[in-house]
C-alpha cells in the first residue's frame, strides 16, 4: 500500500508564508508562460522584453545605468541584453549629452514595432491566467503591494 499524497492547504500555512509562496509561484509561473510565448512568437526572451518594456515606457532615451536600476536584471545582464538588442537593430546606444561617461539607450522604429507585437503576445498569454481573472481593484492592490516592496528595497539599498 502506497502512502497517500496530499497538498497542504492555505489553512495549514501562516498567511505570511502563503503570501510569500504565492508571490514566488505567480512570478515564476507567469514569467515562464510569457517567456515561452515571446520566444516562440518573436525569438525574444522575457529578459529582452523587460528592457524593451522600460524603453517603450520612456519618451526619451534612457541612461543604461537607469535601466540597470529599473529592471530585475543585474547591470551586467542589462549590458548583455542591450548588446543583443542592438545587434538585432532594436535599440541604439548614444553618448549622453548630459554625462560624457554614460550612454543612453532608445528603441529604434523596428524596436517599437517588435515591442508592440511582443506586448500584444504577452497580454494575450496573460489574459486567461491573470488579467481576465482579476478586477481593477485586484490589479490596483497588487500594484500597491509591488510599490511598497520596491520602496522598502530601495530604502534599504540607500542605508
């Protein structure tokens, strides 16, 4: 007779532990889902998409150091991603007019086109497992949690 396996329920786990596990699970699951779809449809890993997302959200070229501080990638990862994106003609690097030691990164017209297509793919893939399941209040609550956690990280980084 084999032992019967079961899963622990939320009721058997402290809320703080379940909330942490939920964040990790959701981040991992949704990232893997988006990565597979973007790679298949656009030959674009999710880390590259993240850089494109931040660039697309900025009306002006972005200093490379700001990309390193904004994304969930290390500065060396950002540098490698920007190299790859530049190699595909999706971004340009130009010396900063404000700081001679810095370069600024911007999307090319092809980068804007690919970002728009990839963003549509991302939204389509996430809809049935994320945005269609949550209402505006849920999304706002998640955004508030993210902002609070990010602010605490930045506060501790300054200390």
